[in-house]
C-alpha cells in the first residue's frame, strides 16, 4: 500500500518544495507557535518533530516553542521535543511533558477539544507561525489528503503563516476517508451543520489551503506508532455488562424500537470491553459517533447486520489492529468517516444525533461529580480531551469505572469518593454511574443526598460503603452537604487510609490507562 | 389591553371547558407530576397554583406532587404550594421551597435549562399527569398564544395526559411574539435548526397540541408579579466598565469590525449595570440572545441605531418596566422573539451565533472554577439555570462579581477564593473573570498556577490578595495544586476569618441577588 514520494506528490510546485527534514526544521525557531496534525498518536508528524528536537539540541538548546496538536502524540514524537516546549495544549499523554507540566516548566492548558479547535480558528491562541501536517497525498491542484487523523490539521493549515508538509509514503493513501469543513469565524455568519446521520458527508474529502505558504515538503517513511491494546479482564467485563443492562432498560423505557442511538466510546480496557459486549448484545445496526475508531470496532466492519457506520476524528490501532485495518481498508472507507475534531466533538451534532457517551474517569463522587484529569486533585494526567464535549451534550452520559483501583504501593483506593478533589464534569452532565458492582441513575428528580445513597449502595465497593455512608452522615443537613469540621474530616481520612490498606485481595486492576 | 374571556377564547370546544378554578384543581391529585408555564416569574399559572394549594390544604393536606416549571416562580405562586411539592425541578427562587429543600423534605434536581426541556420531552422525568399553562388567547382551531414566557410550556402541552389552560385576560394579547418549535425525540431523526440570525423565526407563533386533552379552562385576572429592579451602585458600574473594556479589547484583537456578537446577560444589578454601560459604549446595532428580556433593555427598543433585535424565553419587568413595556408593546413585537427555553438556551445556537455570555456567581476561585448555586458549598440558593448552557457554548464567557460581599453578620468575604466549595462551571468554560478591580483572561495557553496569580492580582480585593498568594504558596507544586495539609489549612482559614472581620469599610454590596 506504500508508494513513492513522486507518486504521492501530484502538484509540481509542492514537488519543488521537497527538502531533507534537516532543512525543513530550520523554519521553526525559538518563540514560535506551531500547530500540528495528530490525534491519539495517529497522523502525527513523525519525522519533522523528532528532527526539530535534534535541531534544537544541536543549534539552539534554549529554544522554547508553543505546541498545539489535535490530541495526544506518541512518546517517540513528543518525548524528545518536550524540553523545548514552553506552552502546550489541548491534550497530551507524554510522560516527558507531564513531568515538565508538574514542575511548572511547561504551561499546559486543558481545553474541551471542540472548543480548542474553534478557539484556534478564532485567534484566541494568537498567530500560528508554522503548521506541520502529515499528508498521504498531494493532489494536482495542491490540495491534500490527510492520513489517519484529522484533529486540528485543517485549522492549522488555514491559520499558519508557514506550512511544512510531511508526506508519509509508508501509510496507505487515505483518499475518500475524510470529510473536511472549517468552523466559521465571527463576524461571518455561522450556519447550521447539515448533518443528520452518522454517515452524512458535509464537506470535501481533501483540504484546500494557500499552497504559497508551504515552505517545505519532507518525506516520512514511519508508520503510525501502535497504541497498546489490553484485553478486558473480569471486572471490565462486568462493567460492560452493566452498561448493556442500562442500555436495554432505556430501550424499553424510552421506546427506542430497534434503533440504538450512536455510541461514543472512550479509550482503554473498559471501553474495549463495552465494545465487545455490545457486539454480543441484541442491538443491531450499531453506529459509532466517536473520537477514535479503534481495534475493538474492526470486527463490526465485517458484519453488515451488526454495524451500520462510524464517524471519528482518528483511527488508532495496535500493531495487530493495523494489519487487520489494512486488510479491511476498502470496507472501512465505505463505512467510516474521519472528520475535524471540532465536528467529531461538536455539541450541535452530538445533541442532534442523540449520542450515548461513555468515558472512564480517575474517580467519581457520591453526588456524581467526575474527576477525569487530576491525580490527588493536583497533578494532571492527560487532560479531559473530548469527555466534556460528549458528557454534556449526550442523550445519555455514562461514567464507568471499576469501584476500586490498586495503587503501585499495594493500597487499594475507592473510585467512588465522598468528593472528588478536582472536578471536570459536574453531576449535571452525568446520567448514569457504572461500576462492576452495578449502576446508579441521575436522570429523574432526586435530591443530591438520595442520589448519593444510591451511588454508594449500587456502585461503591462493599468494603468502602460503610465509610461513605459515615461521611454522608457527618456532612449533616443541606441539599448537597459537605463535611467541614476539620477534626472529623481528619479522622475520616485516617479511617479511609486504613481501609485502603486492609482491602481484601484480589483487588480490581488499574482503571485509568493514562496513569 | 385587557379583554373579556369570550374574546380571548375563539374555539367553541375549549369555551365549553371553562370552569371555576376550584373545579379545575380537582384534576390534580396526590402523586401527580405537573408541568407548568412560567419563567422568572413571568407567564406562570397565577390562578390555578394558589387555588391548588388551597384545595390541598382543605381536602388532602398529605398530598405531594412533582412540580416541573420553566424556571423560577413568584413567591405568591410557589410559596403556598411548597408544602405539597415532593419533587421540584429545574430552578426555583422561592424561600419556602428552598427551606424544604435544605431540610430534605423536597427533592430538587438542578439541571441545565436546555437539557431539562429536552429531558422532559425524552420522558426522563416519567409521565406528565397534568400541564397547567397560562395563555393569552385561544385561536379558532384551538391552538394557543402564550403570554410573557415560553419556558417548557410547549413540552408540557405535548407530553401531558391532561391539560388545564389558564386564560389571562389581564395581560396583553401576545400574538406575534413567539417562535414555537419542539425538540425532536429519538428514534426520530434530529434536524439542524435553520436559525442563523437573532431575529430569525423557525417555528409557529402559536402552539398546536391535542385539545381533547384539555380538562379545564379557567380565567385569570392577575397580571405577572413584578420583579424587583435595583439600580446599579458604584461597584456595579466599575464591573460593567471593566466588562466593556474587555469587549473593546476583543473587538480590536479579533477583528470584529463593527459587529458586536449577540449578548447574553444574566439577571441582577450587575447585569443591569452592564446593559446600561453597553448603551453608552461605542457599540451599535446591539443584539441580545438571552434568557430574559428585562427593564434595562427597554431603552434599546426605542433606539434603532443602538439596537437591532433580541431573543429570549421570557420578558420580566418591574412594575415600572411593565408600564413602559405596554407602551412599547408593538415596537417590542417587531424586535423581540420569545422562544422555548430549549431553543433560547440551545448549545447549537449559542455557539453558532457567537454569543457573549455573562453571569454573576456566588464565588469564583483563583483557578477560574465557578460556584453559581451553593452557599458554603452545601445549601442551594436557586439553581444554575441557563448559566452553564451559555458559559460552555459561548464565544466569550464572562463571570462577573464584586470582589467582596458583605454578609448580614457584618463580615465581608472574598468572592475570589482559593477554591470554591461547590463547582457548577469548571475553568474550561470561563474565558474572563471580572470584578470591580479589573479583569483576568483565561483564553490563551497558560498554566493554572499562572492563571491563579493573574486572577488574584487583577480581580481579588487588595485586602485579600496576600492571603490568596499565601494559599497558593502553601499548595506547593503540581499544575493545579491544592493545599492538603489539614493543620496549615485550618490555620489559613483562621487567618481568612480574621481578615473577613477586619475588612476596611465601606464594603461592597451584596453580589448575589438570590441570597
């Protein structure tokens, strides 16, 4: 499926811009803001960014840049560059960046992905000096075909003063996968997105932009770095079964008929388990409206009774998954649309399509508030990504987590807490909390206190339930009471710490893939 | 502007349903869920609800109902009924209800208003036994013209098993004000809302529904209860001036040209001050896309250079404002559209129109998180209403508050805190924090810690700044650090309490109108 650089570049002007990567990176300098392709390690500039890191290390080690991407990059790409990044947004999963964020050497801004793409277009992040975008093909008129992700590539190309294109000859020609539209910018008049079904296409399969801004074209021969795929364990499977039970209950209660609303599914082993259980469920003609099309969804592609279509902003696979994807490439192109992340995560579309959203948090609290990002409330893991776009605008929003999580030091903590120490999603946005213990609803008219009792009794691990009830009692009156007496709180935390140490084996596995 | 009941009811079948209110209320019984008209004390069923309270008190004092409204009702309407309300949503400002919510006698669910209206249609709140809706006119075919608000009246009429209409002969005939559309319900296909300008109308001026469900029609002669209007003081004015300064900065920075994006403005004295300052600003052809059209906006109606058009889900006036509104009734009808609250608060439209959102919180924290609802983090005041719909989806979201608030016990507290004790809006949704001291941005790439320093130095009152910096120092490393050492925290709070008592007079006025 690979081909030569000559075959991939059909425009003479851009062919004339081909240079060695060492030359290309000289266009990026200290103080620049660069916006790049890449989403969940797919379609990232795998050649230019490591070369840029090397360039800085050799010629200008004090350089500091602002790096804006779609979502996470692989460690191979972001790791070497991290020492030169002063500002970063809107999502990362790089250990090197995370460390620098925690020490304050790197400024990180956590933004809802749909908002980030719009803000970039609106100019809220200032001028974009250079865009670096991976492409699979340059068409005769200079317009380009992206690769395995869209993310903010289109905004980057539209806004940047200079452009570096990285033509990847090691990835397939993705012509026909993409649906490209740019957000409107005030004072132009915004328009309704004419998209009413998952498979609708409302834009072009290619990206048009000002090719005069291209300062360099380089070749890349590096395929996407594979993402790890972890099989579901028994706890994941029970969580998945509870999710399906909830969906089956809703199907009856809300007269869905045979039509399951489109599914958004996060990344990680619980998400994989749900995609697996869904396949074995009575639901047919399943549609995914999601951020990332991943390994577990590939079996759907082969089954036209089970599956109808999917839309995402990236495909992201394990090494084995990539083999299978390449084998199913043409079937995938007919059934899967890759869109800019402002569109895949658009509140307008998520709401209109009645998407069912599911994501794994770090922890939830008994009132239904969710911490998706900060360990101990202080140290960011990756960022919230699209979880808020989906939770807020979904028809049904499901937060799913094992009820406990075993830490490296041997303690087992509860993932259902009296309060979360950082809030990314308020209870208003959560309709159902699911653990391997069961599920609790937040859909009807119910006081926070009654909701709390329900979440404790249905979702918390039995080992921690008495402690959670004790907290609720200590919190006293009020409609969403919090304990404020410092002495009682201190004593509660001491009891909790003891319970974490005394948790009966075997513990549930780590829930949060990013940690 | 009033007329007889005969003139207002043009349909013979519905005219035959006219009964005394004492008869009408007998259709509502213990255990019922009733959904009613009414939004910010406008268009509420002012005759049926008090009569229902009296009916229960005389015949069935153990009755408990579920009451669903658009937003707040007046105390005259909700107060007498409060003892009989078991469950309440999605917003209230009744002292009687608030008290019962805090003691746990009434279950209250706080929901984003746009989501509430949709959830009601989706069936998430179960069957609606009776709808009670105020109307200004019944047309010959039985379709109705609403009054001064839309709220969830249309959803109530669509979903209820029985309907009671309250024909108000004391209010003007509002024909021509409304734009009525119902949300689509899965598994029907959702559609793009064809609305691209504030003044666009995409529905009908009347509500169509199944008139066979009408069990009673009653007359009401009570005009809307006036809402208090408080003139802006010096602090409010300084806040308003800072908001305008921020908007003028954005105008230049983001190339707005002459076009100010539509303004959403909350309720209260700061909001009034902003509407006043905006009138005196260089901005012309101002448009409001908001929840409530209120006193301060009336002068715009008379000035076609200053003002273009407005859209809201209610008009809500003081006694004096109502006089003026009636005088300007025809001009208002040409320039103002009243829509269902799922539409006035629609994420799709707020985002498309690039709305600038502004709301007053109870408190903000130095990281930008906002508490809009819970005093001391535990006791709800009114609910979040539409603040989340607007903050999240706005082009620019502004949270504005006096930097301090004087409590009844004489202490003066800081409205900029190290952490808010209840979070309704996370920092992701806030682009600008404004107090009378200045404004701080959360728009570019910046670590939470640097954002905190900025919010402290620009927005907090100088009296509290050293304490806030001390907290930040105590919080230590991490990208959004929180102090966790109980002893240090206890000591910090003691210092803070002392500072509240030692605040130099004169203190700023109370910021939160609901308290």
